[in-house]
C-alpha cells in the first residue's frame, strides 16, 4: 500500500511540479527514428541530438527501428517507460497518415503519445531524370495529356504516393502510380528510365540535384525552398492551393510528466533558434518549426483528418 501511495505521489508531482524536471536528464536519452538511416527523419534527428548532447552533457543516442511504415518504432516508443528518456522522431507520414492507411494499428497516434515539440517543415520535390522530355510543370501536364506517364513511390499510402494523387486531382492528369518497397528502388528505376518521375523529400535528393544527376521540376510547398531558391513551386504553375510541407517532430510516451515535456520543449526551442542549427536545417532544405506541445497536438489532430480524405481518394489500404 505504501508503495502504491509513493508511485501515485511521484506521478502527481512529476505532472504538476516544474521543479521535478529541473535536473532532467540525468542519464542518456534515446531518440527512436522509425525509418532507416539516411532519410529526412534520420538526418534532422541527428542534428538535434548532437546539440542536445552538448546542452545536457548527456549522451543522446539515435536508434533506427524501421518497419511497417514507421509502426515498428512507434509501437516501441508507445510501450516505453513514460519518463522522457525514450523519444520518438516522427513526421506527418507515419503519425498522421498511417492512422487512415492501416486497418489496425497496435497504438493510437494521439492517445498513446505526448507531443513534445515540432522540429521542422520541409517540402517534397518532384524530380525526374536529366534526359526527361519535360522541364516544367506545364510541360509535364501537356505531355501527360498526350501519353501515359508514371510516378514511383516508396509504397502504397506513402507521402510520395499521396502527393501524386493530390497532383492528379489538381492538374486533371492521370499519372500512373508504381509502388515500390521503399524509396531507393523507386529512385533506381527513375534513373534507369523505367518510370517518369518521383515525389520525394528534398533532403534525400539534395546531393543528386546539386550534382545534376536528377532534374528538379517543382517543390510541393507554397514558398520556394531557401536552400534551392531556383526550384519553382507547383503553386506557381497555376495550382494555387497546392501546399504540402510535412512537419517533423518529437513525441514521448503518453503520461510522460508534463514538467518533463515542458522542459524538453523549452530546450528544443532554444536549439531551433541557434544560428548553426538553422543553417544545418536549411542545408537539408528544411526550415525550423517551433510550437508548444498543445499547438503540436492540434496540428496532429487536423492533419489526421486532412490526410484521411487523401488516403480515401487514393484507395490505398494496408492490412
């Protein structure tokens, strides 16, 4: 009985007493990235982890737990102790889209996680091979009305796939979707001419764009990327409502003490205002995105509803 009273008292203090988190962290912190190394989530998480390491004087370790569209890593964090020492690096694809894409999830994307802090937004970019017969959105739409064109994706229901669905709806085209088991094989077939185009995150192809091995057609955000100001937006081609800049952010297991969440949010906000971090994010094609935990929760809720309609229109569903 005394043990139960102590646990209850600890939870109450941790939830409402700001002094509870003053010394946090006192041991290593793990950030779980539910995707493979090398992608946008992984790159941004490592930039932030390095700065948190310096700030806290505690190791901040990145652990990649890929699988099932991010669900493997998300389930691991949802079941981890709610103490702030295990965090999830998530983004709109795995956290908002999977809620509609998968018939059954082993967790609830809202109920089982505490939003900690958004980190960044970044556009996706439509790319093709250097020898493609179109260089602009207008040339693409004109060609698509004359002959069948294809776009590849990392799989059914991925952001890459759904962006193609949104573009077809906006442009009145009928680009054929070719799903792959991951982004890498899609990019390989793009380079070999097996498919015509791919929507992909800007950081993942920044090097290829700079080297000229991929031709960028347009970014999906309403504004041009600060890292690639010469790449036009899809909205500039006449599709004014086309604006997709997926967010990336950190979550903790639900019931993590609010004082710890607030401490994490405060420290991350300081980092995102750091000139060095801004430059590193911009080099990835990303822009720092600062919110409070309650604002982040509202963004997630709205995006779950928004992407539900896009998933429905795509017809994609995974058992």
